[in-house]
C-alpha cells in the first residue's frame, strides 16, 4: 500500500507516490512488451525492423502521462512505447501492429514502427525524425485556425534528430508563432553509432532552446520523479500560453540502435557510469526504499505485465493478416473519414 505522507521532501513538488507508481507501471509494461517483441523478432515472427526504448522508459512515460488524452497531440518515435501507452495506446494494439494483424491501427499494411492513430491525437511516425516536430506544429496551427484553445502538441526526438533541417525549421516556427509545443529530446548519446561529440559542439542541447527563443530545461532522463515533474510543468506552461518548451533528457540507450545491432561501438566504461543507469531498476529501487511496494508486490506487478503481454500476443497471432486480393488499399485517413461519415449518418 502506498503511503503518500511518507514521501515528504523526497519527491519534486506535485509528484505523489501514486503518480510515481503509475509511471513505474508504464515503464515496467513497456519493458515487458519490448522484451517480448525482441524475442519474436529473433524467432522470425516479426517482419521489418525492431527498435527498442530500453533505458528511455522514464523520460517517455513521463511525457505521455503529462498530456491529456482526447485533447492533446503526441508524436512519439520508435523508442516511445512507454509514452504511447501512457497516452492511451494498448498492449494489444501494439502487438497487432508488430504481428501484422488486420485489426490493428495500421490494418497490417505498414511497417511496425510507423504506427499511429490520428483520430486519437497520435500521428503516424515519419522515419525522417525531425519531420515529426513539423507535423505537430502544423496540427497546432490548424487547431489555432479553428479557434481551438488549450491544446498542447508534443513531439519526441533524439539528439541526432536535432541535426536535421526539418527540426530547426520547426523549432523556429514554433517560437515565432509561440505554439504550445513541447519537444522531448532524448539525448541517448548515440545516433545509431555516431556519438554526441560528432553531433553537436555545445555543452548541452538545451542551449539550442535559448537560441530559438524557446524555454528549455535539461534533466536526468533516468530519474522518473524528475521527468514527471519537469514534463508536467512544461505542458502546463505551454497550455497557459508560454510558447514552445524543450526538455532534454540525459540518458543512455541500453541496447543497439535496432534489434539487429549489438551496440559494440558503445565503450564499456560508458555503460558503467552511474549517470547511465537503467531507469527501470532505479525506479524499482525507489519504490522499495520508500516502502511504496514490497518485493512481493513488485513481483506481482511483473507477473501481471507478463501475462497481459502473453495474452495480447496469443490474440494477435490468431487474427487474420491483410489479403492483397481483397484490400482496397484506400489511404487510412480516407478510410477513417468514411467511417466517421457513416457513423454520423
């Protein structure tokens, strides 16, 4: 049982033990889902690439938790499984996409990482990663033209993606227009195999925020409590008219760029640094140290997450795949629009 009163002075303002535990559950579920996806990939059950968010779950989950489902817009990237689920995506939806089920959000027609549900405020991912910030800026401008207020748009990017022209153009536009944009920059230290020292010369990427006229903050991306407090505050400022916000999370990608990559280019000494710790293990230790969960309760959480994933895999594997002879191959946006018209009629 969580005792909120026992945490006075231990967590940032506004972060309760209950909220920390919620974040931990999303992190745990994300890690469990991705461990299963990696196993399916190596067993030849998944077509296409697999890219995992191991080590980035705290940073991702906190952003998804800060946003409002049904109101805000979130453009996650390939390592944002935790944030996707915190924003409303489900384990079954995820596994349907990876296993090519026709009942999944992409109808089994697209690569497993390009999934999205625009009707639910989650644009499908574009592999040219900097472009996602531009997409969110476009969505926010369209909402403004419609007279909608109080909407926040969030986009994820890695430190390597901040070197793209699309990212620079989008940040400049967001600052000039004072868009309610929150950009989460996961500085995982390697853009595929290219180290940060070959990506940018500034001491911290947060300096770029100041250059554009955006508000920026740099945090420990492995500290769940700090991530929650920071994203809650950034989203609130953006929603209140404070203009674009940029949050840089310092962390280490604890796996290769993709499941096909052994990350042998990451120096052993870098992996051993305390600041590059596993965020899930750190959050688990915090839960135990503060008495917010017992070892047995954590084991039950892990078992529950595992069973949830197993059931989703079993269901998705039983479902049909697209039949090329029967598909109309209508763009999903048009299909969704037609479904909406039919429902309205």
